[in-house]
C-alpha cells in the first residue's frame, strides 16, 4: 500500500467524483482510477460506488477513509515539522475550538502566536466535546480547546488535557425577558428551556443543576448543537439556557439571570493526542493559549 493510494481515496471523498478528484491531484482520470483499483485489490473490498452523479464511498470506503485522512495529514505535519525545525516559518496549524474560548482567549493568543510565526496559517474549526476527540483522532485538528469533562482512564491515555481556565455557567435569556428579575431556579420551573450541546456538554448540566437544589428538572423543548441557532432562539423568544458566563458577557442581546443558587462550573481545556507530538508551530500556538488570560 502506497501513499498515492490513500490520497486517491481521500480526494474522491472530498471531491465527490473520480474526475474532480483526479483534477485536484493533478492526475489523469485513468491514473487515479488505477490507484483506487490497486487499493481495492490490496484490501480485497470495494471502496467506491460510482454513479451517474459521481462517486460515493461504500461502508468499507468510509472506514478506510478515516484512517487514510489521519495518515496523509500526519505525513503532511511531519513534512511541516521538519521544515520548521530547519527554520522555515511556514505551514499550518489546525485548531478545533468551541465558541466560548474562541471569543475570550483566541484573538489575543493568535496575536501572540503570529508575532513569532507570521507566515503560518491557522485553520479554525468550530467544535465541541466529544466531537473534538474524533477530529483529533482523524488528524483533522492538531489541538482542541473547549469545555472538556474529566477524561476516563482510557481517554486519558490517548489524549493529553490541561485546564486553561474555569468557566461559571449561568442561566441566560434575552434582554427584556419576562423572568429577567427572577432570583431563584424555583421561579423558572415553568419556563421554556433550550439545551445547548450533546450529552457531555456544559448545557447537559441543566438537569443536575436543578436536582442539586431538590427541584424537578425542566424538559428542554429544543436541544441545539449550533451556537448560532441557540443564540438566535434565545434572542427572539422567551427560552432560557445554561451557558458559559464569559460567553454571555460578550453577547449584548443576552443577559445572565442573578440567581441565588450556585450554578455548575466547567473547565475549559486544551487537548491533543498524547502519542502525536505537536509541530514547532503548534507548540508555539499551545504556549500562546496557555499564556493568554481569558477576557472578562
């Protein structure tokens, strides 16, 4: 199996057809088809299903793609790492980041970083836990920044995680919300609720927050994985949500309710693969993130 075989499959997945994939790699269509055929013969399975509309991956193809992307991206990083060790200040760093740290520490960290690496391209991908783990595994990100729960023993062996700062969670709603003057969770039992993020996200602490004060937890009417959608719903409805306090401070149309109950806290951490060393540029960006205090 050769690198050209894996690059052929990745290109087909990214471009949706053999013809477009060949064009993106600067190859003829027969040459790319031959690489794909050789890979299928090596693995003894069909990887691509061709149709009149293009090409789609078979289940085997999708499984191989996840590995192929990681391998090709690791080789690209290896090339960049060697170049950077030789003094070249070029290449790229990919970061999976959630909206809260993207707003409160990323701009200042990037300013620090680009003073040292002005020509290095930083690619940002919005993502929240646990999706960030998949992106790190597949090589789509060099490092990730966001709310991360305590990792299990297995995950702790696979990923290195370090806390950057702690984030208080608050009940948030729009300015002018009819319950803006509420002082207790008890006053909010009959409100509409929006849960932001998946089961392991800060928003999922809504139920434990109520139970910690011996209150029946509300059933969210909406569960959203999109910050843009969550903010829009909160701004234009009477819905409430549990969100990071630092994030709400920078949303002029939203407020945090001044409740007497203490809300949960969530660590914002930097995480990367334990077995995959960071390139010099990625190390410099990680250092810049460590040294940047969150904006108040």
